């Protein structure tokens, strides 16, 4: 019975962790699916947003809604800056050049953030201050519930944007064939910029939920977000949005269970081992081409 | 209507177009002939804004289109049906048509109905993914998608490429129909026999230069061209 309770509790924890990974992966995959290029500065743009919010919090003790808005706007500003500098100039050129350029901006954004707020750890106001919910023998933090709810809402809104709006038609056309899209009259550079803004907005929202759940922010948030987003995307198949969600949830479950049964030292090891095995055997879902 | 003047387009150091000048008269079907690698597709892509000319200019009516982005060329009134009919394979036929009308702010529903009237096969397959269509159907979809932007000038790059003879007949019937309905057409075609039946003016392009310009009659009279493009059938 205790074994079963442990298993269920880990699964529940894994799901909420997985929801945050799924959200990070959605943002990362959106850019990868549309541009076929990896944006390494994805996480650092989120870090930039979170540090803007921390700064606003330290200066004016602003409320949560304002901090959420500042995180998202800060991430969008940093994300579109990355697009203009790293991706727009290499639109028809080398994918490696764009990726390396985005690595350079990673350093730049991280340096900028730590220059303004140099301590290694800052407190961030709590998303929810009440007690956790008890479900029989299981406990569920309200923050986790908010994270799960946010994941569902973002997935729904993203689906609606892609399949029910004019902008979504343009995005899917660019995913299918960028050359054909520009001949159909779609302003492809503008679509790229807007996709970056959307990706950064999803990343910023996720970053806000993560730091306010953890009630702290460190400069590691940038690297952590890029790595988790990329790992979850790769687990779910490169460039597929449903795959990103599945990959995020799978990564969360895997981490929660391996942390409990194998110890925290082996947590990341198990995730990277699985990725290594999957890349070696390449199951059919990992060769998906389309992001829609 | 379209005025290409001394256009030079290069891939790196290799000049694919070495100073091409030609004209497409309003209301005409103008056909560009030439061997593989002569620069036909390069010229189409240059006019459509995908490639930037290194020298020369492209005028459309009074407007200078030189160096504009492809989407700006579409809004100026030129649409290209590219070689190998690039449809959006993971989008439905209907969504492909909607994507073609991306620039339009007005209600384009009547145009979709008009396309379905002109291409009944597309109506049957409206909800189907474009990648599952046959080659001929994809070509019709590519033409219909280009028409959704209501172009004044339609560029077509080898619309008969790789299609069965009966489908080629159908494509040329559509070209003739579009022309009758007032669209000016600038066509690249290897199939000179089919092109002779519809086009009113011909250009021959060889090694990046225009080597012949004239009417179908003049084309058929030119001994060398006849041998190269029309075979011995005439």
C-alpha cells in the first residue's frame, strides 16, 4: 500500500513537473518547427524576463499579476531581439550560424541579467501561500494545479491560434514550405518574428510560474529552460507540437520516478540515457517532419 | 505590362542571367522557351522576388519592382505558380486556397467558390490534405492558390512538367480559359507544341541570354528552333 501511494504520489509530482516541461518544450518547438533552427537563447530570454520581474519586485514590491506581465513582456523583448540579431540575417543561410549566434546572445543576456542583479539567488513572491491539498494519502500543491491548468489552457489557445486564425494558416504554411508560403504572398520574415514573440511569451509565462512556485530565481534558469525544452522536444520527436507535450510529460514522469527510486544524482542521467537510446534506435515518432 | 530590362542574376559567381530584356504585353500569353539550365526558372524567381537581380530592373506597369520581397510582388499583382507545384502538403485543399488569399482584406469566400467551379476536382477533395492529391490535382491546386490573390499577371513555371498527356491537355485548357477571362500569362514551357497552341509571343533563352523573340509564326519558320524544340513532326 505504501509502495502504491509512493508510486501515485511520484506520478502526480511527475505530471506537474511534466506540465512545466511541456510548456517549455512548446515554446522551443514552435521556433524549431517553423524555422528548422534551434534557438539556444530561448531559456536566457526567459531568464531576462524573470530578472526584469525580480528587479521590479525589489524596487516596488509589485503584485503577482504585474510581475507575470513583466516576465512575459521581458521575455518577448529579449526573444525578438534574438530573432532580429541571430535568425533574421541567416534566414536563407546556415542553420549552424544562427545557432552559434544564439549561443553568443545567451551569454550576453545572462551577463546583462547578472550585472544588474549580481547575487546568486533572489527571493521571488510565492504564487500561492496556502497549504497543499490532501487527496487521501496524496498531496497536491495548489501551484502544481495552476501549472497543470496553465498547460491545458496554453495548449488550447495555441491550437486555436494555429488552426482557427489567419496568422495560424500563415504559420502552418511556412512550416510546410517556406518558399511556397512567400510565393503565396505571406510575409515570411514577419511570421518568423511573430513566432519568436509567441514562443517567448509561452516561455515567459512558464518561467513566471516556475520561479513563483519555487519562490526563488537564480541565473541557472536560462540554461535549465533551454536544456529542458530541448530535451523534451527531442524525446517527443523534433518539431512536433503534440510530441513536445508528450515529451515534456514523459520527461517529468521519468525524472520524478528515477529521483525516488534511483536517487537525485541519477535523475538527469536517466533522462539523457533515454534520449541517447532513442536517438540511437530512432523510433518512428522521432522522424516527424511537420510541427502541425 | 511587365518589362524586364538587362537583368543579371547570379548564384555566387555564376551568372545564370547575363542581361535579359523582355516584355509581356497586357492581355497576352507570352511563352519562354529554352533548354535546361538556360535560366528560365531563374528569371521566374527573379521576377517573383525570390532572387534579387544583381543588375537591371523589373517594371510592372509604372511600378519598379526591382529588389522587392516576394510578398510585396504578390500584392503588386503578380503571382507565380512555381516549378514542381509547391502546395502545402499537410494542409487541406481549402486551407491551401485560404493561404493563397493571405494578403486580401476583403471577403474571398466567393473566390473559393469560383475556384471550386473552375476546378471541380478540388471541390471534391476540399477537406483532404494537399499532399495526398495526384500530380495533376496538385498542379490545379497550385494554379488555384495563385489565382486566389487575384493577380493581374500569372507566372507559370513548367506547368506540364511530369504530368500525363491528358492532364497536360487539361492544364492548357485552363490556361486558355484564364486568358479568355482577362488574366495575362507569362509561361515557361518545354512542351513547345502545347505552347504554340496558346501563346501569342515567344522568347527563347539560351545560356542566360534571349536569343529569339517573335510570334508563333516566326518561331515555326525558324529552322534551328524547329529542329530543337518542335522535332521533325512539322
